[in-house]
């Protein structure tokens, strides 16, 4: 590498790192508990336990639980129903009205039923009035710094800058190591030299993981605009071809349980997990949207919405998901590390801590740079590098 | 010790570790069961062990 090229890479590494380090430290600190989000939520959950029932007890019909929910909250609107494929629980989401839900997506509350007995296990307040749990607080900081879409886009940009910092770090690593063996930590000279070596060693060892988590972080932060894009293009085009009679009144709706069963029968390789009611801004005015996912390890990450006519109950179509939403779906597990059991989560946490060390040591190296500028250091390295060629 | 290293010498271990990491990430994602999960844990533990070894072996020398 020429002297001026190395100098440029050094400046790129320095400035991209300075721009993103503080934000990245916030993301690493809030990300650590998020790796164990499921465990923390279970721990904090105050729901009643599931009834113990004989093996093979069938789940209740969604229709019955929808009726029970309407009886509990007369006049309210059902938004969607989620049936857990792994646990005997069915959750009904309700809001005052579709108008209110459109105005504030968090103005919904949920009722959790025991899928075998129909007993109410837990009810929440509307999400916008409910106190925030610790995992949700961490998630909100991690996702958007309480700044909504602007925060998501800002963090997407920061994650992208982080990726550039890693790439420029790779470029300057080589010249640094001309005279050193891999993994050398010179702990016997100055503190700064020791932390420089640790920064380089931990940085290069965790390189691939940090790149994957950084790049999938960028994609995750773009989920709001990506979903909006899909709805305004593919979904709208599909619904436009179906524009017709006025929408069905609640009393005219076909059975949601039948909608689920119709989809299940038509798509035996998929698992139907939830039913979104007609009228949702995330659905269709005329259809139930039944969300399905695959049964294989990878396809269980890939969701496909299926339209069922909300009056006749007839199967209508599977809505094709575009490549960018498939990429988003695969990015989620690779970002959160929640796809390989508890040992993988522990590894994720330790790699997160290693990243905190790289960020912190980088900051320390910059703060303790003293009189010798980083450009001079680059020049010195370039000279030793040239001598090697 | 002071001889200048070639690019191949410098990048040998970082490249191996990157390959091990990627293999570990995808073994859990595409496998998701039994042996594939254990393989992913073992592979992804390698970078952590390398960090611990490099760091601790220097401390012991002091």
C-alpha cells in the first residue's frame, strides 16, 4: 500500500470511528439485554399459568375466543388474533376502532387466552398507556432512540458508518502487523501500546461477526420504509384489482377459524400463526390476512401473507413477498442471535462485550494520542510497510 | 521476530477466524437442530477463546 493510500485509510478509520463510536456503545449496551429478551420477558411475565390438560387436547376455536373478547369489550374492534404454534396460547388484539388504531398503532390492548380452556391468562392496558418493561425500554432505545422513523434512519446511517469503520480498520491492520506476530499484545511497554495491540487483536478476531451484525443492523433499521414500499407497490396493485363492493360489517364477517383452516388445508407445508381482520392498514378492506410461515429451519423465518375473502370465506391468494423483505427476515436472527439456543445467546453476549472493548479502546487511543498525530503514525507504518515490499 | 511479515502471514489467522465465524453463524441458521447447533456453538466459541488466549498468555509472561 502506498504511503498516501494508507494515510487516506487512516483518516477514514479515524473519522468513521469517531462519528459512530458513542452511538455504537449505546447500541452494544442496550443490545446485550436484548439478546435475552425472551428470557427477560418470561421472567417479568405475570400471566396465569397454562391449565394442565391431557395430551392431545385440541385448541379452542378462534371464533369462540373472538366472541369472548367482544363480550369483554363491547363496541371495540378486533385488530388481529395470534395463535402460538409452540404454546397453548391465543392472543386477541383489540382497539376502540380502526380510526383510533390508524391514528396511533400503539393504542391497542391484548387479551391472552389459554388455548385449551379459554381462560383469560393476562390482559394488558393499551400499549401507549402501559408502563414500559425493561426489555421494551432497551428495545426502543436500540431501535430508534425514542425518535420514531427519524431515529431508525439515523441508527441505520450509524450502523453503515460502523461497517465502513470496520472495512477501513481491515485496510490499516496489515501495515500495523508487518513486524508483529498474530495476536501479539505488548503488555510490558506502555499502557497505550498494550491497548493498541488489544484493539487490533480483538478487532480482527471479531471482524466477521461485527460485519454481519452491523450489516444486518442496517437492514433491520430500514424495515419501516421497506414494508411501506411493499404496501404501496405490490400490495396496493393486488388490492386494486379486487376493488369492489363496500366492506363487510362486523356481523357479516365469515369465521376467522374457518379462514385459518382454509389456509392450512390449502398450504399444508406452512403453519398459519395469525389472522389480521379486514380494515387493517396492514391488510385489506375485504379480506382476512392469514400470516403463515414455513416449517423448515430457514423457511420458519420466512412469512407469507394469505388473503381469505372475509364474507364468503374463500381462499383468494398468497401475497408474494419481495426479495428485500426476505432479506430483512433473514437479517433478524443474524442480528439478534436468538436462533440457536442459550449457548448461542451467551456467545452473542460475549462477542457484544468484545465489541465494547474494541470501541472503548479505540476511543481511548484517540483521547490519549498526545502530540503524535495519527497521520504521523500512518507515515511511520507506511515506511515500514514499503520496506517489506 | 523483527523480520517483516508477508501479507499471507499477516492474514492467515484472521482469514481462518472469519471463515470459522461465518460457518458457525450459518450452521445454526440453516441447521437449527442437534448436531448443527452444537457445531455452531463450538465454531463461534473459537474467536472468544483466541481473544482469551492472546490476552491471558501475555499477562502470564509479565
